């Protein structure tokens, strides 16, 4: 097997939705070394793009954004393209509002605390497969790379 073809086939498609355009571009640029990454700073534009083929293996979305939050993105995906939900992971510097705290307590998607550790993101990407409908999460017998939040937890390290 050609090593070049093998490397290309191992690349995953990753969407990064970040409130700060510079941060989103920087994160996508870092991920682009091993994956095909696109950055967005508007959740509505990202939603339109996420629904197009070929599918993204993983969608990293800021929880707190000014005009269209990660919570809004989640609700839109749930209503329009629920098959994408297992591919979504959220990034947060903290859930500061009551609605954000409630959201992180109820979602099953992984939450990555900021500052985001690139090794944790790469671990999540390595588990992602656009052809699967299973969320890219660790199994209960493994040490989680990024933990989903359970009821009562406010951050992944709880």
C-alpha cells in the first residue's frame, strides 16, 4: 500500500466554530497539519456548511458565542440534522449563565475545557468516523480523552 495514499485516507474532516475568528483560524491551522480543518466564527454559516457533503468527522463548537451560541447550534442541529449530533463536541472556558450550566449538565456530547489541549482534541478526532452515528467518546473501560458531562458536573474535570 502506498504510504502517501494511506496518510491521505487517515485525514479526518474537522470543523472549528469559535467566537474569536483568530482563535478559530489558529486552531484549524494547527489541526490542518494532520486533518482537513475549516474554521467558522458564525454558527449559522457553520450549520449550513455542516449539512453539506462530504460530512465532517468532528465539529468543535464554542459553547459561548455572541449571536448564535453553541446551545443555539445544538438546537438547530437537533431540529435540522440530528444525525450530526454525535459528531459535535463543545469547547468552553466556563458555563457562566444558568442556561449554559443547565445545557452542559444535560448534553451527552463531549465538552473540552479551554484552554484546549491539542492532544485531547486529536484523541477525539482519532475516534471520530463520519460514517458512524456513534459519538466519538471513550468506552467506560478506557481512560476518557474528553469526558462528556453528567448531571451536576460543570466541567470535564469534575
